[in-house]
C-alpha cells in the first residue's frame, strides 16, 4: 500500500525544510558571516547568503520533484557545506568573533561561563551538522530509485520481469 517509491515522504519533508532554509537565508542577507578569519558583512556576506539561498532552493525543488539533478545536487551541496564548515572551524578567531556577536547582550551571564567551553560546544555542533549532512547523502544514495535512478545490481533485462 505504498503511494510512491521508498523515501518519498522523507524527501518531501526534507524539501519543505530546505525551502524554509532558503527563506531564512533570504531574511539574513545583511547578517555578517565568519569567513577567512574575520566577520564579513556587506556584499561578501550577501553573496554568501545568496549562494545558500540558491543551493537550498535547488535542493527543495529537486527533492520535491524527484529530479535526477536533485539527487546529484544533494552530494554537491553536502561537499560544499562540509568545506564551508571546515573553513569555519579552521579560523578560530572568526568563530570567536561570531560567537561574541551572537551572545552580545548576555555579558553578565557570560562572566560565569568560559567562552572556550562554548566554542568547543559550537565546534562539536558544527561537526554534528556535517555528520547529519553526510547521513542524508548516504540515505539519498540508498533511496536513489526515488529519483528514477536504478540500483547498480539492477540490469535492464531484470527490470523487464
């Protein structure tokens, strides 16, 4: 009693969340981003956010419509996201500056917490996000028939049965 290929509901839900992520990126076009050792604003930050808008929008459409290019885009965006987060983790000063910006207004509470502990938690969280992206990529590979792609073991002769 299946209403479509395996993974359809999962990919549709993911598509909705990617479209919402694109919307959130649009809303944060003017927000600074930690890049290459410093917080960057202006046109560089806008371009950064627009890249993610396009990637998330493409993923949302590609997953919803089960397009083969959506399948390939999952892996391309996973690789891009991974590289972006590796850069984020390599430049600790920009990560610290971004964190201090995010926590501005809470200085009194931060007197009791070592910022290095928060930085470690953020680093672990980024690693977890990257692991989740790769988990989704693996799931996408397992469910590639959703995109109209055949399993490697399936041959044209066996599909005629």
